[in-house]
């Protein structure tokens, strides 16, 4: 078979799997999305699914990777400047605020919390390779600071969504940047 036709078939099948998965995320809890359910919705057999993904978790990992790749390729302006913590927080918030509904649900709905935590953890992990501004700290303290930053940004975003996005996203992104950098002390009067 011509490789371009095969590539097109592979692409079409992967798109069908992802589209079925995205639709299911909008209506189903995490534990209800199975290989069987995805393949039925995509109109393919299980064997075909396993040609593309070893497990349902591999599909989640692929989605996670594509979200983060998109952020780092098209939105992050200072990936090699770990000291720009406020800028990272602001840009990631704005990026998440414009994601499709299925991604929002995967980050904000309790049954998907593990996925949302991984999105934020993986995003921060890509910054830690060089120039960590907390490198002077012992490892245990450094990990706690990173957890605080991740948790603050993640819960801020989840809260913004839960509150109906009532604060304009640009304003909210500035708040999360300020909170990430200064904590609440800068806001106390």
C-alpha cells in the first residue's frame, strides 16, 4: 500500500479515537471511559485501538503531551527563564482559559483531578531542567515550593472555572501571576 494512503489512514484512525474520547470526556466520568467504550464510539475495533495505544492511559498521556507541546511551542515566551515564574503562571492560565471544553473538564472535574494535576506538574517539570531559581534550597524544600506553586495555579484555575469565569481572564491571569510570585501578602491592606 502507498505510504501516503497508510499515513492518511493512521491519521484518520487516531483522529477518530481522539474525537470519540473528547466527546466522552464531556459526558462521562474518568472511570467510565474504557478502551471498549472509546472504540465503540469511534467505530473501530479494539485491535485497531491497540495498534495506536497500548492502554487507555497511553491515550491520556498522548492528550497530555499534545496540550503541553502546544503550550511550549506556541504560547510560552520564556521557557528557558525559570525566574519568570509570574510570566509562566500568567501565560499558562491564559492558555488553559482558551482550551476546548473537554480539556477544561479534564482539569476541573473531580473524577479527572489526577489528569489536571499531571498537566500542571508536567508543565512545571519542563522548566526545572536548568536555572531553577530555588536551586539553593535543599531538595525537600525545593519540592515543597514547587508543589505550592503548582497547587496555587491549578486551584486558582479550577476556582475561576467553578465561579463561572466571572473575572475577565486577563485580570485573573494577572492575579495568579501576582499570587504565584508574592503570595497573599502583597494583596493584604
